[in-house]
């Protein structure tokens, strides 16, 4: 069976961009692939985190994975730092990655822009991501558009390793949705919706109360015209709202545009709020039904399964690179 790996950072509130761009796909994939889904807490540490909040976010994200419909009998769900092989392989891969390659990463440039200091971890983040993926001999990686460049680097590293040390890693392929892979901010629709944006109104979180969802959508930035049409260049705000409507209802985008043609922005926003509230209420109910003990049990069992696979790959890599194995 082909393997799938993906991770989400517990770096803040999980929003509909994470869900529509990546997590929603995971649920369908669990039926046909051997899936590993991870709470990538080590990645979250690349920018400063409040330790108490990080722990809360980690358990919350694991609960959300279950609440959206992942079945721990079908998938391996675990916390990245529970499997030490991720950090170990990341080091080995760092020794095979060029400084120039990491310097070209757009996410690093964006996240370090205007900052007086940035961690070395933020710079080497793509190597940790490559380790996450390559440890499981992953064939497919379902991610949002913003992770495409990191995936390309992962492929380059895997090929470089295989060329130098012999066939070892599966060279993974990204699975990026053709539509909805980049959900935009509600307050500035030229930027992507993001957990770390300082303005909480930029995003709708999966666990937002209905009244908050409605308020955020009604305040979403549009434009000074009145016409509803899909036009990313001139009307990114309206185009984003239409896209979210289409993704949550399963209606084709053309159908959605026709439905709202000739109506005001207020109607689009009101109806969108109802659709989003309806969908998120189901996830929120599932989430509330989970006990912390159950989530921890799933994560423990997941880590044991993941560790067995990861350790095997790591041993092979160490051996090929010339390290002496302890046993
Ligand atoms: N706006 C988005 N639209 C579509 N997909 C998105 N993803 C993130 N934002 C959008 C996808 O969600 C998955 C998990 O993301 P991540 O936790 O790895 O972090 P990120 O990509 O850096 O996204 P965030 O939410 O903006 O987090 P912060 O602010 O902490 O950096 C990935 O598959 C991502 O592509």
C-alpha cells in the first residue's frame, strides 16, 4: 500500500485554511493509503512559543485530527517529538543540504522579514520537514500551496542521498489541491490565512463560536464595487469568500458565482456564515465528545507504531552514511 505523510504545526489556532487546504484531504486518504499524520511540535519551536500554550495546542490539534474524522484504527496519529528519529534524521540531512538552498526558501524569507533575530531552527526547518517525510518512505504528501517549495527541496535531498549512497528513500510527490490550496486572509485577501497573523480576524478557527464566525465573515474585507464575480486580481476578497463557500458546500465554483450573481456582498457573507457554522458545528461537537485521556492514548499508540517504521529507516541511513550502529 502506498504511504502518505503530513503534519500540522501546533503553533496557534487551527483555521479553515489548514482544514480546506490540507486536513480535509487526510480523511479521504485514510481509506486507500497507509497514512501517518503528525502534530509537528518541533516545527512549532522554530518561532518563540509559550510552553503552556504549546502543550495545550498540541493536544487540541490531535483532538481536531480525530474530530474531523481520522480513525486511529486506520491511520497512525502521533506527536513528532515522541519519535526521536525525526530530529536525528534532520541533522543527517542538514549535512547534505546546501546553505544556498535553504537561503532561497520563501517561507524563511517571509517569516524572518523585519525580525531582529531569527532562530537557526527556522532556517533549517525544511530539513526537519524532509526528515518527517522520508522516514516513512512516503509516496504522497498532502499539503497546501505554501509548502510546495519545501516539498521540492525534500525531493532534491532524497535524490541526492540515493545518488550518493544507493537507493534508500522513496522520492515523495506533493498532493496539492487544484482548487482551495491557498485560502486567503479575511482582513487582507492578498495574504494567506495564517495562524501566526497578529490579527485574529484574519482567520476562522475550527473551534470558533458561531457568533465569532459570523462576525469575522461579516467584517471580511472585500472591495468598493458591488458585483459578485470570481476575479482574483481585482476582487481577491470576494473570490476568497466564493471559494470558501464552494469548498464547504461541494458546489462547483461556477455554480456558486451564478447563485450569488446580482446579489449584494451582505447576502454572500450571511449565507457563507451559515454554511461555515453548519460544517464547523459538526467538527466542534465531535471535538467536545473526546476525553483528554483518549487523545493521549491514541497518541501513545501512534508513536509506538511510527517509531518502529522510523527507526528502521534511520538505521539504514546511518549505516549507509558510515556511522557505527550501537546494536
Ligand atoms: N491559508 C492556507 N490555505 C491553504 N492551506 C494552508 N495551510 C496553511 N495555511 C493555509 C496548510 O495547512 C497545513 C498545515 O500548516 P502548518 O501548520 O504546517 O503551517 P503553515 O503552512 O506555516 O500555516 P499557518 O497556518 O500559516 O501557520 P503559521 O502561521 O504557524 O506558519 C500545511 O499543509 C499548509 O500548507
